[in-house]
């Protein structure tokens, strides 16, 4: 097999995930959804133009890339990736001038950014597991078990009576 044929085979599009990253305790502690989201986010990293720090992936595009419909899960996985130190948010998402949404931009800590060395924040993970707090609770929630309810059939129904043409009910005659 010649070198050119072999080289052409290696130039297929692929995403690099190193063994040292896969062996990190923080990677093993993350959920599978967060791992898949990291790979989907790293797909947009380009070493030729050095776009680290400007990588963006909206929640809807991430849902489509991962094959899920839950944007709430995507948001939780982005938070989990930030917690474990695999990504850092460089700019927040916002509503643009013409009403178009602008997705937040991220920096991969595994790769170099703007000529500076990679920070690899996941290597300094302290061992505390990620806990999703979810939505904030309502101020005064009412539990369904303690809600006062009226027993069934508490409304008295009148007996069905039809009136004849003179206003006298047929049941009275």
C-alpha cells in the first residue's frame, strides 16, 4: 500500500478525543449525555483558524446533533461540562439587534487558545460530584396530598321534574 493511499484514508473528518482525557476521573464522573455533548461541541473546533474561545452550539442544534428533544437536558449537560472544567463560557448568549438569538461561546480547556497553553481545568477537579438543582421551587408550593378537597357528590342535585304547559310539574299530579 502506497503512502498516498494511506494518507488519503486518514484525512476523513473525525473528532479527536485523547486517551489521557478518557482516563481522567472527571470524565468518568460525568454523565453520558455530557460526554456526548462535549464531542458534539469539539466537532466545531478548528485548529487551522484557531477558533477556540469562539466555539458555539445552540441548545436546539445540540438537540438535533444528539438526537434528543429535551433542551432542559442540554442545558444541564452544558452546566455539567462547565462544572467539571472541560469547557469555559467566554460570552453569554443574548438576543441580537434584529431579534435573532446569539448562542453562548465556549472555550475547550483541553486545547490551546489565542497562542496560550491549554489550561486543562478538569485535571484540578476536587472530586465533588455534580448535583443538578433543577428549577427553583415556587415560593409557597402546595403539595397535592395536603390540598383540601371536597368529597365527591357534595353537590345536591334536584330531582328531575318536567313541567307541563301550566307550570305544574308532572310529578305533583
